[in-house]
C-alpha cells in the first residue's frame, strides 16, 4: 500500500469513528429524552394542580353555573384535601396561638391562582376573626375548611314579588337562614350557588383557621359582581300563607346593606405552597 493509500485508509477510519460517535451521541440523547418523558409521565400531579385542572373544565365563565356532575368532580377533590396540599401545617405558630392581640383580629389572604373564570384563595382567620356577611353575585363558591374551627352563617334571599322585597325606599330585604353551624377540620367542602346554598355568608373563627375558597366567576366591579356587605336583623312576624307555601317554614332575618366595615382588614400574603402549571 502506498503512503497516499494508507493515509486515505486512516482518514476513512477516522471519519467512520467520528460518524459512530455522532450516532452514539444521538442515540444517547434520544434515550435520555425518552427517559425524561417517561419520568415526567410517572410524576404524580399535586393535589392543587388537579384542583386547577378540574376548575379549568368546570368554571365556564360569567353567567354560568357548573352542572351537578361538575360540582361533584370538584367536591371529590376538595373533600379529600389536606392542609399539606397547599403547604400548610397545624404546627405553624399561627394555628397554635391561643389568643390574639387587642383590637379587631386581622385576616390574611393568599391567592393561589386567579383568572377570568375562577379563583383559588385561602383566608387565614385568627381566633375570633370575622369576615362579615357578604354576598357572591352570580357565583358558585366551594369553601373548604383546611384547619381549625369556624362558624358559618349563611342566607339566601327570599324570592318575594318585586314590590314586596326590593322597594327603593326599603334598605331591608328578607332572607332565609340556610346555615348556622360550626365546622371543624377535617370536614367536607360546603357549596353555595348564585341563589341557593347560602349565597350571603359570614365566617367567624372559633380557633385560628384556614379556609380555601374556590369560586367562579371571581368578583368584578366592572362586570357587576362587586362584594356587598350586610348586617342581619331579627325578623319579627312570619311570612303570609302564599309565601310560606313557596319558601317553606324556617328562620328568617332582614338583611341591611352596610358599607364595608372599616375594621375589616385583609392583609395579602404570597402563596408559598405547591405551584400551579397553567395549561
Ligand atoms: Fe365568601
């Protein structure tokens, strides 16, 4: 073999080795990619991610109410939800406090996620903290108590004729008591609808507590979904026969619209639990 021929063979061999190297690398990269994909497939979704995914399917925007089968899907997730699923623990100092500083207890809230169709928020109430009676116009709200004990009082408007119930001169409107009970975590989520289930409600903390609110659509002043506050006054007398037949017997109160209480302080804090990946 001549020198030139031998050099050509060497060159060929080198090229061949180089090509083999590239193929090996490519295969390796492909294999790694496949492995990563497989690993991704096997990583279980966090509970909060599952909640977000279901909310995306369930809340269809303003003017809609989720059908019962969708309500059930959300209920199933929320009923099983634990404080740890949003990065909370009963060991946190906040939940161990026996009493609070003087003055009106301050409430803290954190937004896990918010879009045009729904929002996920957690409210932290120190012992004896109160979120006064307020409404949720056109909304469906799931409230899940994650930690502590909380009293919930909730009303729905009594569906009387226009002249009976919303005369401009009257600041009072008749409402039926739908809920008046103490919840202690762990417990199931409670649900309210635009005109049922206790759309106007108040929270009072019996112990320091955390409640997750999932609601859709969110409040929006521009779209006529502003939050209105009320106080309830005892209702003397009873409904007339026709209305009692329609509304049934029960406890009633007169609700008076009030300005947002000055001492109602809600301090926003950053959410530090498992993050949501938007889809
Ligand atoms: Fe509320």
